[in-house]
């Protein structure tokens, strides 16, 4: 009878130990918790910068000129939408100059990439920028197949 009792105790102890390990494993494993606001407000500690991937659709409309991306048109929209002498007008005109540079017209894809570069330069790369992140870009292949080099 003692042997049977010892065997039962051993099984119960083994089962209890296994259950304790499972409970500790479940309670000890915490999921990573972050919100998109952490990109802007920081995490409050020495944490690695988040990785952000910009996935750009460079398919059929990438080289479209149908939306009339002209420098003169963009400057006219700034002047039409913002009061003369306002800070917002000055900012809008500055953005147009930075995106177009010396070009008088651009294709849609060129405008998208230049605007993205402007935003990243302003928010991330400029001196005194508070937004810290690792950024990458990814483009569709217009042929619908993987690039082979």
C-alpha cells in the first residue's frame, strides 16, 4: 500500500510541477505593447527607433501626367487657398519650391517621392528633429514579376 501511495504522490507532484511551469510561462510571457503614437511621443527610455516601411504603388499611375503636376499650378493653388502674407502661404510656397526645384512639371511618381523626402527631411533628418525612426521605401514592380538582376 505504501508503494501505491508513494506512486500517487509522485504523479500528483509531477502534475502540480508541470501545471506551475505552464502557469509561470503564461504569466511571465508578456506581449510587446506599443501604439502608433509612440512614433511621435517617444517611449520615454533608451529604446531602439521604430522601423517604418513606406510601400508606394508605382503601377499604372506612377508615370501619369494627367493630374497636371506643374509648378505654376501648385503655386497658384497655394495663393488661392491661403491668405496673402500668412505663415501657411509662406510654408506652402516653400514646399512647392522644395518639391519642384528648377523643374516646371513632374510626373506623379516624382511628386510622391519628392514630397516623402521633404517630409522625412523635415521631421526626421533636420537638426533638432525629435522624430527618430528607421525608414525604408518599397515599390511595386510595374511588370508584375520579381526583379531579376
